[in-house]
């Protein structure tokens, strides 16, 4: 069984993805290219205690959340 990574803060989230520290402790905007932001823990289970809003602007339109995989069209907003 793989380890469970627990992300509790915005700073933890940014550190996990290897981006700069957020300018505000409660909000972070990350523009990313999936190939560039792959964490080294790819395949691990991750628990995130944050709300996220993501714009899925990709030709690859699948998104995995929990045990399920969801399909979205290009340009969909995802709130989790």
C-alpha cells in the first residue's frame, strides 16, 4: 500500500508541486503544464484539505477524483 500524503495548507500544496510560495496564505493561482508539474509522488494517494477551482483547458479531458474518473469537455471549470 502506498503512503498517504496529507496536504493541509496552500503553502503545502505549492511545495508539493514545486512552485513558488504563495503571496497570500489562503489563495494561490498556479498556471501549469501537466508535464512540468508532475510531483515526484506520482501514483501516491493524496488527501487535500483545500477547496480548488480548476480550469480544464486541455485536449485530454479526463480527471481523476477519489476512486472515480470523470470526463469533461475542453474549457470546463472543476470545483472540488
